[in-house]
C-alpha cells in the first residue's frame, strides 16, 4: 500500500511537471492537473491498430470550452506514442463524437451531458475520462477525483474492455477498479 501511495505521488508530480515546466512562475490550476493526467493516462492506453490509424493524429476532445482553450495552450505540439495530439472541442450539437474523438474528456461542468456523451461513444475505441462524481458508475472509463489533495483514478473495467482499448497493467495497478458485477475491486 505504501508503494502504491508513493507511486501515485510520483505520478502526480511527474504529470504536473511535464505540462507546467515552461511556466513554473504561473500557478498550477486544477485544470492543469487534470490535463496532465489525461495526457499521461493516454500514454498508458493502446488503441486498436488499423492501417489509417497509425500515423493519424490522436484526437483529444473536450466537452468544455475553458479546458479546451487551456488544452490548446498546454498540449499543442505534443504527441502520444508517436501520434501527434489534435485538440478538439465537442460542440453541444455534435451528432456523432464516435467518428471525431479518440479520447473524450468531460469536465465536471458537463455533468448534465455525461450520460448522453457516453452513450454516443460506448463500444467504440474512445477513451472517456471525467472528473464528474460517479462517472465510472454511469459507464465512463476513467474517473478522476481529488481526495485530501491527492488525485484518485477509478477505472470501469467493463467500459474499457467493451471498447477494445488496452489499458496498461501499470495504470491498472495505480487505479481503483470498478466492476459493476462485483462493485468496486481493490
């Protein structure tokens, strides 16, 4: 347990430093930490391989305008597994995010749209991440939450397995796993 706590602290520090190093004079916001986590988590996920997918950008979509603008500043020019990141905004009237996104981040402010967005992308190879309470219980893949100034990661096992995404065992070790058949594991 102590090793897991140390690993989480190291992961959080690494995440914050990797995105905020150029601007350490600026204060680090909660959104900076969330962006760092989404970016780092993406490095621990493998998408199904297809011939046109290899060199294509990894499309990181946001359902919130403010964090989208911050993501454009912080993540432009970065890549994940040799795929350049493309930061996109998901408008409220978008019909099919399943053909637009590889990763979909839904901020807490989008809690009213979470279930609708999850239903649009379920069973597709789209990583869903949110800091909305009970995100994994409503079918989201990775839920982020702050517990006494520490970031907790929860993973919905059934959601990521049905999407054909592969989540690294390293990330699974750091996370609390949620299995709707068995409720929470670990």
